């Protein structure tokens, strides 16, 4: 489960994280909504390079997420 922090209040994210933990569902809290922010959030919460979750983001991907 991916939670985008800019769109959630803290009181909304807490029960979602608790439910994910209770159901043993992997989750990541992302500070932003662009491609790079999601990539960093997934790496941070799901293990990064050590957990084989590292994603490659091209500059063009980030430009698309910013509407350029």
C-alpha cells in the first residue's frame, strides 16, 4: 500500500498503517506525489537496494510528473 502524505491527514494515515501492519501488507508513506518522491518512499519503507525494490527514474519521468 502506498500512502501519499500530501493527500492525507495524520489522523487518516494512522489507521491505514495499523490495518496494513495487522494484515501483514507492505506499506510506504511517500512525502510527495512525483515519480522521484514515490521511488524514494518505496525504497525507504520497503528496503531500497537491499530489498530489491530500487527503481530507476529517468529525468523524463520526473518531468512528466511535474507536467513539463
